[in-house]
């Protein structure tokens, strides 16, 4: 079968011919419907290397950590699942028995040092292929909903959902505001989730006018970048500042914008992994602001994300690519030429 393989650090992936995998005990073989290209993949193949201690991400393996598909085959001991049914893949794979794994939060597995990989598509073969194997416990049913457009939900949906859920105490009650910085794969779904599960006014910004136009269609008020941007955002909040800020870029200027926009007792979540730095000081940041980062989400939350999708309350914007064009999808992602999410349909 054909697959997008990450072969070496600091080297773009290749389109290669590899063996069709066989599901092990407790796993299923999935026929892939869609595999989203996430900006984190670019960091993995272009920025990281062995010196950063990323042993679980050591190549080579098939990329693709946001995947949907149909069960093709059941591995030994798997019961209660039917061939042909459609599922989302919960990517993170921890030990399965520590406290975080037991509550479905494999992202924070306590035995991660003993695991040979982090997730499907991150150290272990992922979904940028015609078939993949997945532990049965990592499947989230999609029912009758379109499995192709669902693929990005596994990360571009789940990651913002997790960050937003942890911010809900800041958004409860009337007159609250949220700010979404960066309206790409994750950010555009974040706007939809905020509209679906909170009553907050959603303010959004991106460098790309078409991304902001799309956010407006999802119900956001947009504020373009440039001089005085934080002041204009504050004006939209009646001068109080934003109750929950989400930065899907994570470079120094966007974190600075987030910090300049956040309200007293607000929450600021940096989701983008660009590694930007910010010099916090007692006098610079309003009182009692929670300043945090975040990583992916829990499988329980992915069930909730799938429920929102099945109810038609959220739907990722997708651009489809054949397997032949999978590398072109990554090229366009890197060049910032995509709107929404590139989904490879092998
Ligand atoms: P993307 O490329 O699809 O979207 C990024 C968006 O940010 C684009 O629309 C771009 O125009 C916009 N942007 C870039 N610079 C900007 C600036 N200075 N001001 C405003 N907008 C700007 O990327 P994505 O796949 O949505 O991922 C977003 C970030 O989230 C990446 O850093 C990715 O690695 C990270 N990520 C983090 C997690 C996590 O668990 N923390 C999970 C998935 C992705
Ligand atoms: Zn664990």
C-alpha cells in the first residue's frame, strides 16, 4: 500500500510503497477514510531532531495523527465492534493502566518513558496510508456522519475542545468574550466549538483575510492585525479585556497580543507550538490571569467532539487531496496556502 513516510529528522516525508499492516491482539485494521495534515507534523519532520530528547518520535514511521476510517479486520480478542463501521482514531497511546490513561488521558501517561511511541502517526504508523492498525480502545464511533470531513476532529477538533472545556468557568454567565488567534485547521474549529458550547462573544484574528471572513461566517467578530490591535479587541469587550484567550500560533508577538488582551481573572491558553517566549511580570499582566499551555485531549472529550459533529453543530472546513497529492498538501500547509484543513483520502 502507499503511505506518507517520515524517514529522517529534518527531512520532508516521502510517498512510499509499504506493506499492508496486520492488526495485533486487541487491535483493529482500519481502512482509512481521511487523514488530516496537522502543522505539528511540520514541526516533527522539519524542526525536531534526536538532540531534543524526542525518543518516542524517532523516525521512521507513517505520518497522520488525525484519522478516520472503517473497520476492515478485527485482531485477536477484539469483540463488540463491527466490520464496516466508521470511527475516529484517538491518537495518543499510553500504557493504558496508569491513572491518566485510566481516565482516557493518554496524553499524560505516567509511563510514557517506557512507551516506544507517543501516538498513532507520532512514533507509530499513522493514518497517511490506505490502512492502519489501531488499538480497539482508541476508536470513537462516527455513526452515519460523513467520515471524510470528520478526520480533522481527532486533533484539530479535540485540541481546541480540550482547551475550551478547561476555560469554561471563565466563559460562564452573560457578557463573556473569547479570543481566537490563528484561524487555520485548529482555530476555525475552535470558533465553531465556542459558538456551539458557550454563549460568549467570539473575537478572532488571522493574517489572512479569507480566514477571518470564514470565522465571521461561523459567527465571530474579527479584528485584523496591526497597530492598536489589542486596544481594538479591548474596546469590543467594553474595556474589560477578554475572558478566555486561545493562541493557535504561539510565537512571541501572538502571546504578547494574548497577554495584552486578556481580562483580569481571565485565562490565556497557548496552543500553538512555535515556542515563543513572553516575559511575565506582576505589573504587566492583569491580576489572577491563568497563563497555560495545553496538549491534545482525552478520549472522552473526543466522544463529545464526535457528538457535536454528528449533531451538525461543528464541521471542519476541509480541502481533499488524493494520495498522489499528499506531499503537495504538506507543501501548501507549510506555505500557508490552505484554508481550513488538508485531508488526504487514500
Ligand atoms: P495552520 O497552519 O492550519 O494554521 C495556523 C494559522 O495561524 C494560519 O491561518 C495562519 O495564517 C495563522 N497565523 C500565523 N501567524 C499568525 C500571526 N502572527 N497572527 C495571526 N495569525 C497567524 O496550523 P494548525 O494545524 O491549525 O496548528 C496551529 C498550531 O497548533 C501549530 O503550532 C500546531 O503545531 C499546534 N498544535 C498544537 C497542539 C497541542 O496539542 N498543543 C495540537 C495540534 C496542533
Ligand atoms: Zn499510562
